[in-house]
């Protein structure tokens, strides 16, 4: 699928005197996993509800899959799979019956509906438990079924609001892997609301950062890291005395040093050869066991953007 899945122009939403979304200008290409990042209360869920036509904008406009959010919201919702705060499942039905019910809502033919149920439940590792009532399942299994529900009618756009929230790390990682594989297989666009930065780093080909309703940055995670972050070197070893740290701080290519749990992190002004740094550390009396070159994480980028937003103007 080519083209643009989501386009907003000065999209704004007020709740009384509170501006939840502030003149949002955003383009999401079709076929990508887009991560919408921001702290709680930043405007992520309000934006999602505006895009689905569940809220009217105060100002501005937007199109989703080519449809206007003000006048064609029913068409948008018909072509979108959504998982919002509530998982939308009927706990007194079996997993199989849940998907069959939603397939009927979307007027899927019987044979196609049955094949799709088997395909999705098998993909998420739930096929053998398809006859069980959903109320007896763990939250992780219910979340997998809820995403299967959102994907049931093969929508070109899938909107997910914190899909791994409340899950343990193993369940969250499993759900991420399943989702990534299925999205790649089906070519859908995914709009993912999250404040889980490692999750966004693993899943998303494009991310946007929002705070107080304002869009602070949009780009590929690698490009954001390159723009905001600085090259780093992490050294595992021992003997990182104050004398060693002072020797490093004196070097022109070093912008900062920090020792945590036997790991020495060196921040650099720009990418340089690591060899001379290691030589200097050893010459100063430290023991080096392992050297890793790296760059800023998405978390570093996020925190930097938050600090810049907090900085007073003038």
C-alpha cells in the first residue's frame, strides 16, 4: 500500500480551558508502524479519538485513509481496526466466538470468516484454546485476542492505544513480536500510542513525540538519535579511579564521563576512533575487559526533547 494513511492540518481540540491537542500537523505514510510517544496526559489518546471521528476537532482538519474525520468518520471506522483503553472483548464468549461475532459485524462471508479466525488464533498461539471462555484467560492472552479482533477484517489501518500496558515483560515481548510479524505480513499501517520507549524503538519505523498537545519531533528513530544524541563508548572493567576519570575529562574529544556499576560511559563530542581512549585508560591504571560503541537511545532523545520543551524562552 502506497500513499498517505493519515494527514492532519492544525488539528486542535479543547476541553474547556484546556488545550489537549494544539495545532497538530502530522503525516503518516501508509505501510509503516508509527509510534506516537509522549508522557501521560500529553494528548495521545485525544489525537487517536479525533482521527477515529469519536471527537470533533475544535479547529483544523484531518483525513484518514483519504476520508474526512468530520464528515466521513463512519467510513474511517469501518476501515480501521482499533484497540483503545477497553479491549472490547465479550468475556462470557469463547475466543472463537468473539472473533466470529466481530467478523459478522463486518459482514465477512462464512468461509472467509472461519479461515481468518484460524489464521489469527494460530498466529497468536491461541488456536488450541479457542473453545475457552475469555474470562478465564490471563491479561496477556486477552490482549492478543483483542489485537486479533482489531485485525479480523484485514483493515488497512490499525490503531492501538498502549497495547502492552499492564503486561509482564515476557507477555509484552511476545505480543510485540506477534504484532510486528503480522503487520509485516499484511502490510497494514499501525498508529501506536505508547509511552513505552523500548517498545517503540523495536517496533516503529517512524515516531512522533508529543507533549502538552504539541508535536515536538517526527522522524525515523535512527535519525532522531543522530540529531539529538551524542556518540558514546561504554567500557566494562575495573580501576576507574578519579585519576582515570580526570585523564579522560582532559581529552578534547570527551564531553563527559560517568561510572555506574563497574561500567564507564564516555560521551564524545563527535564520532572518533576508540583506540586512543582505551590506551589512555589503561595507561592511567585501569583494567579494560570490554568496549562497546553506541549512540543515544530513544529514551535519551525523548528526555532531551522534554528538557528543551521545559527550557524558558528568551
